[in-house]
């Protein structure tokens, strides 16, 4: 079913980290379907090339679809991020949407987590998000653009074996709110989406062992895991003119999961 008007992101250019796979791969595809040109950035060209090929294949079927461009960058390395931003600007002429989806995760008890294990996740999720926002600032300021960070709900409660990611994503929420205040004056909107458990994703595979999946599903008030499409739709909304006055929001898209997660009945 078509939810948005055709071409609502026409003439926009999005730089999407983690855009080669999973949830943010879906977001990149949805932004392109809505008319934006998209640069997909992450470490693996294999991930990026196949995602870009799929989007460019859609473009061959419909001229309303934007074009995709793959550019390798590790978000932990500011110089690689700067080069990727420059390459995107050269390719598409500007950047006016940034989506920060790059992330790393694994299950680990706090007492078994090494300093480098903790630091690696903070470096990717939180410092990586900062590196990209910082590198894209001139473009975003020039074009009154927007930032969309992909957060989580893990840190709303004490999620076992997720200290590192909870700390990183709490930082992402703080960064979202601070930048919304500081960069709002330039017309830059900064928002986040906090997905709940989304089926068929790397995150779910890593975090939710098969035997407890059904139990988890039963705790979700809407009675199902999220679909990547649920996050795509929230992302298109937040990046579009329909959200022109939304700034500093962390939009929870989790079927009501975190509100219900701590309840016994
Ligand atoms: C304990 C671990 C570990 C594990 C890695 N480390 N895996 N510690 N348990 N399972 C430690 C290592 O021992 C090392 O510390 C440090 O982390 C860095 O490990 P590397 O393998 O060198 O890191 P790197 O190659 O940079 O890879 C980063 C990564 C990896 C995060 C560890 O898993 C990755 O690339 N992930 C990307 C994809 C991903 O995770 N997607 C899921 C996103 S879902 P030492 O001390 O030994 O040097 C998500 C939220 C989902 O983010 C929420 C769902 C509800
Ligand atoms: P995913 O497919 O593994 O996405 C993570 C992406 O980050 C990959 O494309 C990976 O690409 C990229 N990446 C990792 N390290 C990077 C680095 N150092 N530099 C650049 N890119 C890097 O996992 P997902 O489950 O779809 O998660 C996507 C986003 O949603 C993440 O922000 C995650 O925290 C969030 N989230 C997911 C869930 C869920 O249920 N799955 C729930 C809440 C929040 P490369 O390997 O090519 O680098």
C-alpha cells in the first residue's frame, strides 16, 4: 500500500551510514523510493554495492526513484568520514539528509566486557554518529537539512548484557537533543528513531536467542515484531516536509514494547 505522495523527497540527497544492510539499508531504499539520491556508507563494499545495485535497479523501473552511490567509510575514522562526505557532495552536488545507522552489538555481561569491547561499540554508535554529523555540518547548514539518528530503547530500562550499547545509544539520544537545540538556529532538524525488536535483522539474530523469541513477542502489546518497513515509514516521515516542525524528537517505533516490558501482568 502506498503511504506517501510520489517524490516527496525529490531533489534531496541523503548520506546513510549502515545503508548497505538491515534496517538502515531499508531506510536508504525507502528514501530513494521517495525520490532522494542516496549515498550508502559503511565498511564493506560488498554490502554497499549490492544495496546500491538494488536501488539503481528500482530506478531503471521507475524514474521517480533516486539514484544510489556506494562509498566505503569506517565511521570511527574521521578522515574516512570526511572523504565520504566530500565524495557524496561531488557526486550529488549537496547533502541535506544524514541518517546515522552504523552500529555494532554483541551480548556480553558487564563484568566480562573488556575496555576495548565497551569502547568499540561507543566508538561506532556514538562517536561515529558525532563524526558524521560534524563532517556533514557545512552541507546541512547550507541546505537547511536534517539528521536522523537510529537509536534504541535498550537504555530506557536495564537491559541485561547490553551495558555497552545502552551507554552508546543513551549518548546518541543526548547528541540528538543537544544538536537539535544548537543547530536548530541554522534550520537543521535533528531527530532519532528508537526501534524496538525488528524481525529478520542482524541485531535480533545477535541479541535474541531462538528459544526466547516467542516469549519476547508475547510481551509486545501489538503482538508482533517490528518490520523494517515500520522503521522506513517513520524515517520517510521525519525526513519529509510533513515533519517540518519536529526537532529533537526520539520517535519510539516498538509496538509499545518498552512500556510493557517491565510488567508482570
Ligand atoms: C565480548 C566482544 C565480542 C563478544 C567482540 N568483542 N565481540 N566481547 N563478546 N561477542 C570485543 C573484542 O574482544 C574486542 O575487545 C573488541 O570487542 C573489538 O572487537 P573486534 O572484533 O576487533 O571489533 P571490530 O572488528 O571492529 O567489529 C565490531 C563489532 C562487530 C561490533 C565487534 O560485531 C561488528 O562489526 N558488528 C557490526 C554489525 C552489528 O553488530 N550489527 C548489529 C547491530 S544491532 P578486546 O579487548 O578483545 O580487544 C544494534 C542494537 C540492536 O546495534 C537492538 C536490538 C533490540
Ligand atoms: P546491521 O544490519 O548489522 O546494521 C549495522 C550496520 O552498521 C551495517 O550495515 C554495518 O555495515 C554498519 N557498520 C558497523 N560498523 C561500522 C563502522 N565502524 N563504520 C561504518 N559502518 C559500520 O543491523 P540492524 O539490526 O539492521 O541495525 C541497524 C540499526 O538499527 C543500528 O543502529 C541498530 O543499533 C539499530 N537497532 C536495531 C534493532 C533491531 O531490532 N535490529 C533494534 C534497535 C535498534 P558494514 O559491516 O558494511 O560496516
